[in-house]
């Protein structure tokens, strides 16, 4: 196993009564790589995603992030290790503007010290706040929604809300990003832009997705699940040609 493995899933099993949703699943994603998980309905993709994000504790096996065992750790500890995620249904603050949605996801480094510090440090704090807003606006531009910065998130169609959620997730340059069905609700152009933004990130990315075309274009590596087991793991071109994958899934 590589010394620069950022996400390590090792021998993970999850059982629901008699159903083995996951059975001895192992995968490693190295720093800066983008890995997509595909598989037919019921293959175990969502369960695997929940195990990595900390929503579900596996029945067996371990999960490591940045070399640390987080198998029993909740979502908060994983977030402190730099993990950000998006959801199948985009989670945004509907009553905030698009820009404020991103600002709430970025850390404010200029606070503290009370009123006296506020007065003495006012020009410096104003400058820091301006820079923070500029950075947030640049993230919006990158996600193709720069002109929507003053719109309320609730007023946007799902595709644009998904881009707002992506902007929030990448605003603080996360080290690990997990994307759950990122293209659902996106049109073709938005999906292409989404893939481009993801390719441009330095983060280590794991995504679960039904749209095989998107996975092939956005990911350097694909893991195929079927009935809770990994049936293939490799580069997109190899996965496309793999007879086992074609028989089980691609048809
Ligand atoms: N909470 C649960 N209780 C019982 N069985 C579950 C539960 N969640 C998932 N399962 C079962 O575990 C298996 C894997 O489900 P999972 O949702 O992870 O698959 P999936 O690949 O995400 O499917 P889909 O593509 O339909 O979302 C399925 O057989 C499913 O019925």
C-alpha cells in the first residue's frame, strides 16, 4: 500500500440482518487522485459512502483518513481532518445569498480580541474580510455561478444549487472531498463544468455516481461494486473493457 494513501478502506463489511451490503471491501485513494465508485442498484455504493463519511459504522474492517484510523469517529472529527462532502440532494442555506453560502463555509481568521482590538485593528480586519469575499467570489466564478452571487439559494433550480454546494465544499480547499451522486439534477454543460472543477482540485476525491460517462471523464480510477464486493478496480479504459464489469453492469 502506498505511503501517500489518503483514503484507505480495508476489509470493510456492513450487514443489515442477513444482507451483506458490503463484504470485505478494500480500496485506497492516493493523494490528489479522483476515484469513482460505480455499480448496479443495491451494489453497496451508498453504504460504502456512508462508511467513509462517518454516517455508518462498519460491522468489520477499518477506515483510515490521512493515515489515522477513523472507523469509530463521527463526521465532525473527519471534517477536522479536512474531509468535506456533498449530498445526493444538495444541502445549501436557502435563505442566504449564494455568496453568503460560500462565506459561511470559509474560516474567518481576523477575529478575537474584543472591541478594543476591533477598533485598533479595523483597517486590517476590513482588508482580511475583503480578501475573504474576493476568494469566495473567485470560487463562485470557478463553479460558473459568479453572476448569481446575490441570488437567494432557495430561488435557484437544482443544478445551480448543486454548484453552490460544490462551491461551499471546495471554498476552504479541503484535503478530502466526497461527492454523492454529483451529477443528479445537472444538465450536460453543468456536468461537464462540474467534472472540470473536480479535475482541477488538489483534493483527494471519492465519488459515487450512476452516470458512467461522467465517472469515466472525471475520474482517474474506478472501483466497481456488485453485490457488496469489489469486482474491478482500475483506470477507466481498463474498466470499460473488463469482461466481468461488462457482464455484471455495463452490458
Ligand atoms: N438501512 C438498511 N437496512 C437494510 N438493508 C439495507 C439498508 N441500506 C441498504 N440496505 C441493503 O444493502 C444493499 C446495498 O444498498 P446500497 O443502498 O448501499 O446500494 P447502492 O449501490 O447505493 O444502490 P442504489 O444505486 O440503488 O442507490 C442493498 O441490498 C440494500 O437493500
